[in-house]
């Protein structure tokens, strides 16, 4: 049998070639393996809150804060020492300085500064006005004489022009003196701080003898003859609140319902929680409603709300979540969902959960179906999420 024998010579050059070929194959193989296993996407940073139980009522209810009809911060326009804070009679009949809770009327003097320096400047300005007036009278006489002489040919035109210039200068000095006088007289008036409205003192930040600078805030006044209840609604409920609509306002602290009228609806949603601010004006003739009180607003009709205020109502319980946690479903623009965090294979994943929404209370919304108490709901970072996305929780 014929056998083919190939001699193998292990020379240095052949060994170098073989090693190079094996190295190329190894590199190519490694590159192929790396390309076949792409790295997973980076986790999406999110913020979460724990879903909690909440109770709704028949008809949407919103949490609102009571604000005054008007609030004014009064500050001194001039500097000086506080000489006097107006005295008023207290509830016990004693006379004391004006303080928070006292009623004031429009034009009432609340405080006075030591105005001696301002009065002195005003007197000096009046003297400057008198001096300017005398100078103007003399300039007018000189002008009249110069005019007669130039018309008769006894005075050069250049000398007449000088008389005209002196007259115009005297008039300008008088105008300046009047302006300065008005300024100093106004400073005397501004040393008295007067109320621009009928209202109540909310706070006082100065004391008698205090040295204040121009712009120092002294009082905060509020007009509570009517108040405003401000609350936020989602876009799905925006059609139910229009300017002029009547609403029922419940204040639990007073155990009373009040009638209110929608006076303003914000044209744009808040960028953070995506709700529209609604302002309801409520008459407050007896002053029962105070600045900062918490109220609830019903959107199920004024008459029904007022008639049912003494009747028991069956609450519809739901799970409370922040409104910014709710997003629209991509395949159903009229349906909603939330992202709930689940643990799988040692990773934290976002699970899209369709939900049925209930009432809105302030910045929270009740979830009637699709969520359990205690589940972690994504409240920030939903824009980058999808069902099954890996997430990392950030504070």
C-alpha cells in the first residue's frame, strides 16, 4: 500500500505562522461571542410611593385651601424711627397697640415714623420755592425793560437775548423747587402708614422705637369679606367646572357647608402634578372662614350636596395614589394605568397595571380596581418606562 508521508519540520518560521493564525481565529471567535450577547439596557431611575387606602364619597371631592379675597403687605416708603403704633381698644376694653386679629378701615393710620427730618426738609423746600418765585419776578421785570429798550433801538440784541435766557432759567429753577417741595411733602405724608382697605391685620413685624429702612414690611392685611377656595382638578373633570358654576364647599372644622361660585379656572396645568387650579369665591359676611382653613369641594351639584349634608352616605373605598403616578395607556388613550414595581430574578422591574380611577382628593386620586394597598407605585420617571423595564429607585 502506498502511503503518503508529509514531513513536518518545526522550524521557527512555521511555528510563528501557526501561532499568528491561531491568534486571529481566537480574536475573531471572541468578537463573535461578544456580539452575540448584547449588554442589557441601563436601569431607569424612578421615584416611588406606597399605595395607601383612602375613602371617596358619592361624587368627586377635592381638597381646597381657604385664601383671603385680597392680601396686602404694607411697607414704609421712607426711613426713620417708629414713633407710634396706633392704639385700639381690645376685647377686654383696655387700650393697646394694633396687632394681629384687629380690624382696620380704609385710610386708617396704622403707624407713624419720627418725621422731624422730613418736616425740616419740607420747610427748606418751601423756602427754596419762595426764593425761586422772587428770582422769577425780577427776571420778568428785567425782560420787560430789555424788550422796551431793544424795540426802541437803545439795547443791543445780544443783551436782550441774555435777559430772555435769565427769564427761562428762573422759570426752570421755580419748577425744580416745586418738584423738590412736593417730594419732601410726600415724605412727610409717607411717614404715616395707612390702610388701603377694610380688613383684618394678619401680622405685624415692627415695634415702637424700631429703626426701619425704606421698603421695610410692617403689616400684612387681609380682606375676608369674601374668601377663595383653590383646588386642583384633572383634565378628565375639567369640563364639570366652568366660571359661574355653583359649588358646595364643606369646612369640617366649622361643620358647615357654604355656597361658592367658580370665578377662575387656570388655562394651563401644573407642570409637576398635571392638574388645573380652580378658584371658587365664597361670601363670608360673618367672618367664619379664616385664611388657611382646609375645605372640601363637591362637584356633584350644589343642591344635592347641601341637601345631603346631614344624611349618611355610603363611601366608595379605593387606593390613594399621587395623581402624577397615573398615565394613559398607549393602546387606549381613554384608559389609565400605573407602573408597579415587582421583583424578578434579582432585578426590580416596572409592571404596567391598568387601573380604574375614582374620586380625586387634592393631589391624590382613588384607584378602585387594579391596585392593592402597600404596592410600590412609580411617581416620577414614568416617561422613560415600559412594561418590564428594569428600574432603580432614587430618593
